[in-house]
């Protein structure tokens, strides 16, 4: 084998490893659970926290009722 072939294999391996690491970082950066934290509960997607003390979620613009 020539020196050039060994270098090409190393570069290919390093790029592959770098790609795997980048994918792992991107996956870890995503939130584990979609929604907004509201006290001890998590509001479902589409609802917002309107009372974190009581853990009440409501649609945006709707009144916050218990």
C-alpha cells in the first residue's frame, strides 16, 4: 500500500466518526418531551402554562380557569 491510500483511509474514517458524533450531539440537543413545563406537569403541544402554581394549561388566548 502506498502512503496516499493510508491517508485517504484515515481521512474517510475520521469523517465518518465526526459524522456520527455530530448526529449524536444533534439528537441530544432536542428536547426529550415536547410541551411546556407548568409547575409539576407538562402542558401538551398546543397549550401554554397559565398557572404554574396549580399546573393549569390552556390554549393561547383562552382564559385560565380551574
